[in-house]
């Protein structure tokens, strides 16, 4: 099977560690025998960029043989229209949730993005969403829920102090690892800072390193070095940092976004906050600190997210899209 994967996000010189979950999916698909050709572009909310990329995709489709097109994010599917081949679209979050601006409000361009994403879903042969709540935003369409997976061989529990020594982090302080890039508005770093600021009234020795500019193979060390992972996003699809923390048995405190509640519900030491009030998040962090460094039983709850298993599910979706297209043609 030969697949053209179209994605509007991919590692670059400016963002060398971008979208590790897509890079990992491509790697595992290739290991499973799928010939994946990645076409990546930067839309930048500029129609001209999409037009240039669309022309390049047209040329690739005319010069090379593919069995299927897989678009990552709804807007990427525009480049595959009009369809020449079976089309699979994966929706990951902002394409159906919208875009949060610096003031914390959803932007008009995000509403346009949502309209485009829902529209292209009507033309897709098969649809993948990374969490159930995203699928409910596609009325009348059948979809497959396949979250981004976790490389359990990479993300695994290790000794906290050993991880801190490796990263040159202080052994005696409490570490709240912020699960996002502070420059991304929807991650709401300012909310995390406010909560940690309140925590310091009771626990003054708290640091809050952030998940920005970290190589993917270094991320497990930051997870294991932390006392708790903190996620304060306005919205998410299926946040990988939460699943990766669980794979390392690290406690998680998060706002109620994406599929986080499903992932951590029932795990003692992990907390979904009832609201976005900094004081609520502070109380959750203090509850974790009261555990005095104990880890959680998170790994048992993410074993079904092994990337090898999810890759098999993606390939099944590919085969279904191809079969349906052939049946219609017949």
C-alpha cells in the first residue's frame, strides 16, 4: 500500500521537535510495511499558501502512484480535493474546536477553520478522530476513534532522582512539569503560573519547567523528574503529554479537556479539575504533593495505546477506505 500523507504540521528548522505523534505514526506505519510519502506545508492562515501547496499535491498525484490520501487535520484535506483517490481525514483538535487568541477568546479564523473541517468530512471516505468528543462535532458521519499512541518502550518509569541528575534539576525541590508550549494561547500558561504561585504560599520550593524545545527522546526524563504533570489547556483533542505521563506513572492534574477525564478517571493521584479557577488547580496540586512523592498506577491504563496496536487500526481504516471506493466504482 502506498499512501500520500498530507499534513500542515511537521518538524522544521524553526520547530525541530514539532508533532512527534505524527512523526511516530509515520514511522510505525512504515515499519508495518506501508509506503508513506509525507507532503508537509505551512498554511499560516494564508489562502495563497494553500493554493501553492494544492498545486504541488496535484503534481505529485499525477506523477506518482498512490492507493490512498491521508490528511492530518481537516484543513489539510483541502489539498486532496477534488478527490482522485480514497481520502482518510484525521481530526486532532483545533480543526474542530477552533483557535484561541492571545486574549483567551476564540478567533473568527477558527470558526472558518471549523466550517472547512466539517465540510471536507462530507467528502472523506473514512474519518479518524483522536477522541470521542471530536467525533460528535461531525454530525451524521461515521468515524473511528483512534487516539495518538504512546511508545511504551520509550516512555516508562525510571528513578526520579536519576532523571533529575541527568537533566541537572535540583533534587530537593518540587517540580510541576507544564505540559505545553507557553507561547500557544490555548495552553494557558498564565493559568498554570497563577496556580503555582498560590501553591508556593504553602510549598515555596516549587519549580515549573515547560514542555518547549525538548527532543522527544528527552521527554521521558522530564516526565520522570517531575512530581506532577500539569495541563491547563482551553481545549485539546487527545493530549499526548497526559498519556506519556501515565506511561511513566507520573501523577496528572488537568483541566477537563479532550479525553483527559477518560484517561485518568479512577487513577488515584490523578485529578481532573472541576473548573478553571486557579485556586481549584492549586488544591489539586497540593493534594498530589501530600502524596509525598508516591507514583500512580498509570501505565496499566495506557497499555491499549501502544503505537503498534493503533497502527494496525489505522491500516484497517485504510483498507476500508480503499474497499469502499472500489465498491462504488464497481
